[in-house]
């Protein structure tokens, strides 16, 4: 389609929000301040989920039991992101990864960093599916998921 | 399945960057084409169903209000249904349910998107939860690439073989789109073009990824009595399935993908299909990403788990192959998201009614259409046939 003489208008919608975390997720972020990663265990199916859930998504039972999971785990999958978009929180390039923390039954989404990301061929050598990574904590805790600064390959 | 339901008309806009029209006019273009195809007028329509992506895509909330006139819904019941990428299948299912229940005789279903007007990846990133995963989400490419990496690792598919098969899928979809006058991207590409394109989310490159399109699609569902009275060639809904999974990415196994697998199996059971590779004549698989298209082939039983790249490299899903997939050029060449799943259905209808023009699969009688939505969370399938 030709784009000549097609009038457009600039527009923007901006709305501030204040989102409630609820008890389970508030506790999770409180624990991050103490450098602990906490999951919830289902009394029916015995699965441990991180992020923790107030109820088991499969059994629909309340999940009452807190379990601390390991700060180390295995890379289940990862992606090298080289694509910018509006309001992106982390500067590209970055690596998103699904990490199975020891003691957990679900994959945990976070980033892998602490390595030189500029040379993709070297990144591929450092970051492999099935290899182990461990949490590196932010010095200053803000009560957000980035209180875990990133995961880095276990040497 | 309720009463039998016919599809008596489809309409599509010319998809692409449509800054020549405002959003309601784009919708009306598809609605008019569908009415003309069915040979009916607005007076014949009992109710209207609309679906789009989240409001942030174009910055207008609840577009069923905005589009009431464009959809011809003045004075009629209107429903809006939204399931992200699978919206197009969800609204088709909704139209089917309405007619199958016997509560309406003719229902107009409309899907639309005008993606050139906003920031698609920023919008899609808000589909992730705000506390845990959104920070690391990289829109659709990020998550679909993670899934593809996991799938290749699980089934020990080498990077080279995956790359070769994905490139072949890109080339054949781009070739197919040249036959489709509605398609957005109509450019010939080579294997080398695909393999050397810019990295988006490694190993996914620019030509492994769909465009962001403006476009609309309309499909008209009718009771057998009305279809007979109108007297034009109709397609018939033979089976449908829809499944959802947990919200958090990482909680379910996306290399096997329950929702895609079971949505197809539900539709096959209703349609009486036992061997989809043999029995289906054509499939319009929702394929915004080349690598992910191969996971769908496996979920839908077109080939055993882990063998999709081998089947692709043998040409099983190309034009003239055992089961041609996406003769329209697919989502890979046209993706106005709220319309896309409905375009898959419309293309399947065109195939089984022999109206697909240059992209017609000779003698097609049974076709699968599909769409996927959210963070790999929902899948919907509709199977249509030439005969009641």
C-alpha cells in the first residue's frame, strides 16, 4: 500500500497502576530480601512450584506449605534476545532462561548474565541447555524479582 | 456437537500496512466481502461476534463498541471474545456454538488487528504477569524461541538440522504467499536469505518471524436450513477443540505441549479422523515462527515426536507434498493477530469449497485450521469439510 498522503495522528495512553501482591507473593518477595528462594508445596500432588502459588493450578487445593529451594539449578531452555521494544526493562542483548532450581518441580524464568554477551559464539560456549547456573544477588533489595540480579554459569 | 453448522461465506481485507484506512473502515472491508461471498445482506444476520488482541495494541478499549456499525451490528446482539493469538479460533468456535445451539440461524464472526499503529511486542509483553516473568519476557519471539530450543534439546535435534528445516519452512511459506492476493509479505526468499537474516532471538532470525500486519477477516456461520435456502457451496464444521494450560511459563512441558495436542485430538474425535496425515487434505497451521511450526506438526500427529524436521526436509508439508501446510503463506507472511486464527479458518473454507484460486490444493475435501494464544497457553483447532 502506498503511504503517501495518509494522515495519521500521534496518540499515547498512560495509566499508573498500584498492584496488590497478595499474601503468598508478598512473602516470596520478603524472602528475597533474606536471599532465600521460597516455593510452595501442594499437599495433594506434592509438587513444589516457584513462583509460589496460593493454590495448586492443577489440584485447585490451597498450597500452605513453604519450602526453600536451592539457589542453583539446571538450564531447561534459554534465549538470546536482540530485539528492542517500548518500555523494555533490561537492555539488549540479554539472555532469558528457564531454570529448574534444585528442589522445585517447575521452571523459573530469570536472566543469565555475569558473562560477556557481546560475542554470541562465546555465549554459546558458556550457556548450554542442561548446564548448571546459580543465583547472584543484588546488593540493594527493592522487593522485586531483580533482587536476584541474575543467574551465572557454575564454574 | 449440537446442530450441524455450515460456513457460507468468508471475507478478508488486503493485509499489510493499511495506513490508507482508519480501523473501522478496515473491519467493514472484510465484512462487506464476506456478505458478498455468502450472497446475503445484513438483514439476514442474527448476531455478531468480534475478537481482537488486548486493547493496548491500538490504544482503543473494547472495540466491539467502536466497530458496531462497521460490523453491521446496529440493533443486533454483539459478543466479544478474546484469547490473544488464538482469538480467531475462539470467535469461530463462538459463532459455531451460537448456530449449533439453535438460538441463531446466521452469525457473523469478525476478527481484526491494526498492528502498524502501536508496539506489538510491548503490548504482548503485558500478557505476562507483572511481578515474576514480564521483566525477562521478550514479547512473542522470546518465548517461542525458548520453546523451540527446549524442543530441539529434548528430541536431540541438531542445531544444523533444525536450522535447515526452519529455513525450508520460511522459503515455502514465502513462495506460497506469492499465490495469495491477500497476503502481507509477498517476496521470494532463498535458503541463504533466511540463514543470514538478522538475529532476533537466537537461533530465530528475521525471516523466521511473521510480520506485524493490519487486516481483518469475517466468516459467516449458518444453519443447514439457511445454507440450503441460500444454495451456494458451503463448508461444514466437522470438529473443533480448544485447550488451555497454566499461566506461568515453566509450569508445563512446552516440548510436548498438552493444549495443542489435546485440542487437535478433540477435533479429530468429533470429525472421525484417525490418521490426520493421510485423511487431511490441507492444514492451515498457525505459524508465526518457523521453528514452532514443527512443534505443531508433532502435536497434531502429522509425524512422530522429534521427527518434524525430517518430514519437512522430505517435503511432506510443502505444496504437492503429503499434507500441504499453509498454502496461503500462513501466519509467517500475514499476521494481524486478532484476525489471524480466523484467516486460518477462512483459508480452510476456501480450500474445501474449491475457491482458493492459485493457492488451491487440488480436490481438497477436509482441512484443519488452528491458532495459538498467550504465552504458549491456549490452542484451538477447527476442522472443516466439503460435505455435511
